[in-house]
C-alpha cells in the first residue's frame, strides 16, 4: 500500500474511532443516566456525525496536521525498529563470512547493499556505488544478494557468489549488470568463461550449501528489516530505500554522518 494511501486510511480510521467513542459514551449515558454529563442527552448518533463532519469541513488543515504527525510517528517507529534489528543482527549484516565486499576491507564505514541482478533500479544505481568506492578509499561496500525476481535472479546470484570463491566476485557482479540480456545461469557461466574462471568448479560451487546459506541469510535479514524491494542501502544505521536520482550524494552524505557521529545502533 502506498504511504499516502495508508495515511489516508489511518486518518479515516481515526475519525471513525472518534465517532464510535462518542457513540459509546452516548450509549452509556442512555443505559445509565448521570454517568456522563447531561449535555450528552441532546446528542444522538446523527448529530455526532454532523458535528465532526462540519468541523473537519470548516477546518481541513487539521487533516494535514494529522497526516504530518502520523507520518512523523510512523517514521520514528520504523527508525526505532530498524535500529533494534541492526543492533541485534550487526554481525550478519556487516561482517558475515558469506557476503562479499569491495573497497577498503578495513574501511571505517560500511555500506550494505541489498539487490537483485534483474532489478532495473539496481542496474541504474551501480555507477553510483562504483563511484563511491573509487572516490572514498576508507569505505567498504558489502553486497547482499536478494533475488526477488524468480529463479533466474537466484541463479545469477549463485553465480556471483560462486565467482567469489575464485576471487572474482566484484568482476562478476559488475558484468551481470553491464552485459546485455537477462541475468541468469547461462549469462553467469558465459561471464565466468570470459573472466577465465574454472567453469565446472563454478557450477559445483553454485550448488553448494555455503552459497545457499548466504542467500538464506540475506533473505532473513531483508525480512527482519522490512524491506519492500531492491535496491536498499544501509550506511551504518542510516538507510536509503530505492535508487533516487541523487543516490551518490545521499551515500556520501550519510557516510560522512556516520564517520563524524558514529551509529546509534550497533554497527
């Protein structure tokens, strides 16, 4: 559900809840006169609805204020929940032995990317990620394969992870995006041959428990973090969902923030 639609639904629910509460007071008064103030006697259900409707119609800015406040509270709740998930799963997110990385292996800030090789937005974001690695020699980028577009995406992810066992993860990663055509097993094998890898060994490694475990771990983390799609970036405990046009600027800004202020969550 889109955010604004969800907020609108929540506001409607709040108004309905207010009406129900008022109607409940009316019922209580009718059942036990004197429990609530006497003026309620003059208010029936229709009158309550009319009062609320007329007030909101004359003061529509209240709905804007409610939307803004609700959005703030939702964002605060999501941030708090995300911080807890990051703290509870910091080793798996930032230091998993099953995940590959690029940049400085001892970097002072880790950027974690969840992605799918058949995700158009992930493909579009690749140059910004490479630019970050090239321009910041203290950053470390951790890659989490999250194949959400079916079996072909999963095979491509397995190919990249298997290439990592032969020291060519990042090369395979970039070529799965840059070379034309859908990312799948045949494309991974073709790229492996171009990179001079041992292709039979790569196929064996693609079917290994270690590769499957890496995929399962990434899926589990994505679920805990509440990811709605790819790409998704964690910069320490800051996040960037999707691939905005100013992705590189957002990445560098958040890297600088973490470098200066550290993480609120364990990272």
